[in-house]
């Protein structure tokens, strides 16, 4: 059985289990709410749950019940809640983009960073952190990272073109090559900044390993909007994505303009990843692992995979970020370390259990 | 009349006796000499030198700075990782060092200098893989002395600033300049005593020493950094941490309500880092009272210039005491 036939079979098989999909979706939706509540409730500074609720009620609806210290309100409303919501948005964005990229390049090892996007973001962010913001015209780390990711994306796309066409293989190769070159420059910048005691290197390492510690309310709007628009756009193209996963012939047979569709997917996923990586750094493993787990659970139909991946990715990153905050409190671990440390073994177990077919 | 003469003579004899005693004491101090070979302990190692080192390779600023203040600047033939340090009040002598490196030179570049002594600031950082290790130097017959406050790197939580006095004393023995080293130690001790007398009765001011980060915040916790703060009449907000630096949760720092920020501008300008702290912790006493101080580079690693940094910090934390 070839891969296209297998994918079609997997897609068709899911038609028998609509109730499981809906149960799973509702379960994950509730799970996300529980994860968010848990994550806001627990932190390095112990706070009573009822006080947290009162602070949220006050800031959301203007209802004031009882008293609290200003610093307690700051911890809940300005540190924890935006951070938890950002984790949910970034987790969903990485999972959705990973799902789409794996279909687009038809490669199970594809993750949101395979097209050199994270390397572009990394070198720009590291340049700002180690050389100072004036090195890149006074932009912040986040804006530099976003511009870096978009620049890398454009570079990869043009390098992957041959006679006006872009194939999945060339995209991957161009992405990997650009990624290695940019990583080399990033390593040089890190080495150059190395000083005893941490210095800028500490900030660089936190950024490179993925970190949500700098979350603020004003950082949530753009990624949330892009995630919402991109998810709706992708969901509306779930059938062409299914065809793409099944093979170019299937897609062409369905009347899909392959070249144009790939270009659109490339832009949409790059925006998703770029905006996520700009704020949170390069959080690894989520975009690789979650799509595989989701296909294992609901099959390969993107009408099911995309929303499930978004929800599971959000839950996963919210919970792993919670762990990164409390494992060595009052210090913090970069969340990327936790996502990989927990996700890796689970992913391997899943692969063995599913005999390598996800 | 007789009584007056006798008492005068006795008084002169009495004074002379004490003058001779004092002179003898002074002579014995100034003539306190090192008998070679001499063996010294440094960061858990023993090193032996057979004669005052003539060709010294140093790292960072504090090794050269210490030697220069002991009158040994001319013995320094190379300095690694000067990190744009211009020598401060020793700029003229600093510029005379024949070989200076912004970062660590390659192993062969260091070896070709043919030093007969290495004075390292950071035992745990100064010998990265691309350069010569302590073992390599030792095999070449070059003794390596490492400054005590940084033995063990990030785990040096027991380090105290007065360990630097031990270093100065040891360097005095190694280079046979014990009088000069004793005088340098005395000068630093006296300056610190002035600070402690001035701030003695005041409550310790809680402070966070940060070098950047926007969440987590990169913070020096205890060890020599916490001790420097204590000497200035302050107290680190993380006295019980088992590491000297790390990334700390913003919410914990907000909850601990620091009364002062001490900023080391490694990752950004002082103004930007202060602005971030003031925006992030608007209700912290340090923000409300506008108490943020730029810590000069000289605060780390521990050295002579650290005393001036301690004086600055003390004046910021306790302006009423000075």
C-alpha cells in the first residue's frame, strides 16, 4: 500500500468515528480551560485561589470583592494570565503550522522550523540581545525576530525555486541549508558575547531555548488575530490539504493549482511561525510532535486534525510552561527544555505503540 | 631642678625605647621577605614558585590591576579578555602591556608569550577548550594562580569579598612584595571600615542585582555578589539560593518588593534596563523611590576597584549616612 492510498484510507476510516472526534474536541476544550485555570493558580509565589478569582473578576468585569495587595494583582493579571494565554496561542500556532508543513512537504520530520524560519528569527534576536538594539536600527527583540523570520522565509522560497516551480524537496533542502548558515552566524554572535557570570549569553540561551517569561497583554493581540485568521483559512482548505497529503497527482486530479496553493500555505504558515517565534523564541518539539499525536488520535483528515492540533498544542504548552515556572522556582527553566524533555519520550512511546505509523 | 632633669632624661629614654621598638617592628615588616621555593594554595590546588615571576599572563582586569598596584605592572606580558577595559586610573600602565586580547587568545598565541606565571580571574571560565587548560600550563612548568572569589564558578555561594585580601596576600608572597600587599590590604580594609561605620546602625536595604532579561530576570543572588551588597549596607533578595546567578521569575521579584536595583549593563544600556524594571515592577519600593544604580564593571570580578563600587552602592542605599 503506497502512502497516498494509506492516507486516503486513514481519512476515510475517520468517517466512522465522528462521535469520538467531537468528544475529543469537547474534552480538549475543557482540558484547555482547566489547564489555564491551573496554570494561573500555581506559580512561584503562592496565592489563594479565591483571591486569584477575585482579581480576575475585578479586571475582567470591574467587580470588586474584597481586598488584595497591588503586587498580588500584578502577579495574577500582568504576569501569569498573559503568559498562560500566550502559551495557549503559541502552542496552537506551532501545532497548526507543523500540521500544515508536514502535509505541504509530505515529510513526517517537518516541523515549523524546517524552512529556516527559526534560524532567521534567532540570528536577528541574538544580534539585538548581544550587540544592542541599535545594531538593527533600534528595533526590539520581538520585532527583530519577526523581521528575521520573514526574511529567512523569503530567502528560502526564492532559493527553492527552479524554473518558477517549488517542490517539497527543494523547499526542505533550501530551508535546511539557510538554517545551517544562519545558525553558524548565530553561534558566532553567542560566542562573541560569552562572559563569565552570564551577561547577554543568559538572555540569548533563554531565547534560543524558547521562553514565555516576557509575556505582556500587548503581545497577545497580533498572534491571536493571525492564529484565528490562519486557522479559519486553513480549515476552509482542509480538503485540498488532504489531497496534498495524498500526493501531487491526487491534488492535481482534484483541480488544485499546486504551485499557487503551496505559495499560499508557505505564506500562512510562515506568518504563524514568525509571530510565535518572535515572542516566545524557538520552542521546539511542539510543532513536530502534536500533529503526529493528533493524526494517531483522529486520523489524517485535516478537518479534524487542524482543530484538534490547535487545542492539544495549546494545552500542552500551557502545562509545560507551568512546569517550567515551578520546577526550580524561584528560578525558571526555558519552556523549550521542558517541551522536549517531556515530549520526546512520550513521542517515542507513541511511535512504538503505533508501530511508527501516525 | 634635679627632678626635672631626671624626669626629662627618663622621658627621653622612654620615648627612645618605644621609638626603637617601633622602628624594629617596622623594619621587620618591611623586610618580611619570601623564601623560595614557596608553595601556595589556590582553588584547591597547590602551586610552587621558585622565584618572583617575571613574565606574567593575566585575565580580565583584576589580575593586572592588583599587580600594578603592587608595583608589578612591568611583569605583565599579556592580558586576555580585557573586554574594552581601559585601565581606569592605571590607563597609562595598562596601555604598556605588550600583548592584549579582547577575548581569550588561541592556545598557541598564549603559549608563544612564554609566561612563567598565570594569574587567572575566573578559575572556571579562563581555560576554555580552545585555549590551554590549567593542566597544560602546569605541564609546561607554568604555575597558575586563580582568584579565590570565583573558584567553582556559579556554585561559589560561600565566596566573600575578603577572599580577595587572601589573594593579595598570596600574590605578595609569590612576588616577594609583602609590604606592598599588606599596605594595599590595609587601605581597602580601612575604606570598607568607613562604610561599615557609616551604615552600621541602618537597616539593610533589600536589593536585586540584575544584568538584564525580560522574564525571567537575570540576577546575581549571593556568594561574592551578595556579600558586596552586604558590605554596602544592603541585602540580596535571594539570600538562600544555592547558586550565584540565575534567571528568576518576575512574579517572585515583584512579591519580594526590592528596595533598590543594582544594574550591570551587559545586555542593554543602563537606561533601558532601568526603564524595564520601573515598568515591570511599578509598585516596588525601588521604583517608587527611584533607587536604581549603575554598577560599574569593576564590581566583578572582585578586585581593588570593587571597593569603590561598594562605596558607590553604600552611598546610594544609605544617602543619609554619608
